[in-house]
């Protein structure tokens, strides 16, 4: 409630300024405003890269959840990171004080409700994708662009919020590694097996992970487990005897970056860590069940990345066409919860033999790291 009241007060003040809404010709200060989870936040990188290529001297202010901010400490693409938490009015107050003159352009990817805050922070032109629901979310959007009619990766789609040629393909050198607190890392060759995900419907069966770990061990590659906070039980179910070391719940994002940077391979469900792997440049195999390997795959921007998607496409019940509350004809994904889907057949269909073959392909094609 305090955040809403503060936004309303700032908005009223901004709307009373004559000529407050005008399209920028050469923006000097750009705001990218969102409150997305890790994976979706990292998929904004093509947009940031395109902005930097088009406007090399502009200040690009990128809002982000507090937990993600350490990843941007090296200021990739010269961005200015700023923490935004809709539950913390202080983060709004900080932005208003830091940029009292507002922004020439604000880009709102995903949820158009943040267009209201962008206007309250003095954005003179707000661009977002059309069709968000309910309609009031779109009232502060000056330029509402339709989603493309052809399938594409969401990162490339978001980059389309600004006119101009696509950005150059991603290179790991574009993103400085964040400083990380010391922790004990594997000494030899190793692979990171990240078993956690945002939904149980993205979990791969324990026996399949066990098979993958055994397969890697036989090649002299140490499998190490990874998982987020409170995901230690997932590792325990897979490796009940504790044969392999586990980092589940023990690393922050900067430390996880460091762990991935030394790995020969990352295998992960379709979750934020898989997108982190692409930024780091570690060969990454993503296991897609309910999610779309098209929407969340590497697309054009990450086309040179060592990356494979394990998926069965089409899959009968991956049939929902809604993305960020927009109904898009070509979208094929599944957002059902455990109350609607008792067993994720799409994950069960990813057989170990096929996944192991893809892992071997990535290992065979890796360059010296």
C-alpha cells in the first residue's frame, strides 16, 4: 500500500507538467522497468545490448529485484543497475530522488502495470507490448507494440521494443564476472547438475539424474549438485548416499556464476540457472517440460552459445497460448499447476538415453576453458 500511494503521488505531480509526454529522438536517459524472476530478467539482455548499440552515450537504467543486482556489479553493457521492490516504497523513493529529471524513454517488458510507475518517475515516453490484461495496465503506455506473428525467443522479442537492427550476438566477454565470496570449488573436471526449478512440474525424475551422474563419472567428470534455497531435499532424494558433493542452498548467485565458469557442462531444467549458464558461457543443456524451448531458448542473440535444448515438440498438453497475459496464436506452453497436473508427463518423456547423448555432444564440442 505505501508503494501504491507513493506512486500515485509522484504520478499526479508528473501529469501536471505540461508537455510531459513526447517521443524521444535521441534519448539521453532510458529506463527499463520490470519486476521479473531471474530467468526472465536475464532474457532482457538482448534489449540492453540493442539499446547500447543504438545509443552508445545514453544512460541505461535497469531496474531489477534485489537478489539479482550482484550479477550486474560489473555493469554489463554499461548499464546502471537499480533495485526495485514493489513491496518497498523506499526503492521507489530512491529512484525518484536519484533521477529527479525523469527519463526520456521507459521500456516496460512483460507486465504493463509498471508503466504507471514509469510515468510517475518522469518517463516522457513509455513503450510496451500491447494486449496486457486488464486494460487499465495499458493506460500509461504511449506506444503499444504487438507481439510478432511468428515464433521467436522472448529475449529477441523484447529487443523489438526499440527500432533498429538486432544487437550483435552475445559473447561471454560482454558480461564481467561478478565478484564472489570464496568457497571450495572442485579441483578437477566437473559438471554442474542443477536439479531445482520454480515448479515441481519441471523436476526431472531422481533416477534419471542418478543415471546422468553415473554417466559423467565414468568419463572422469565429477558431477556436482546444485539447487536453490530449501532444495537440499531434492538432492538427497537423488543421491541418498551422498556420493557427489552438493552446493544446493549454499551459494549466492555470484558464487554460482563462479562455479559455472569452471564447469565443463551445466544441465538444468528450464529455470533461471539455465539462462545464467548462457551468460557465463558454460556449455548448457536445458531440460524443457512445460516450458517452450522456442520462447526460452537461445534464439538469435545467443546463437553462438554452446547450448542445447532437450525437449519433445510438439507435446500434446503443452497447448496453452498465453504469454504474459497475452493470447498469442503461435505460443505453445503449459502454465498449469500441480492442482491441474498430477504428473508432468512432458518431463517423464525426456528419457535418460537422449539427454546423455546431448550432454556428450556438448562435451565433445567444448573449447578450452
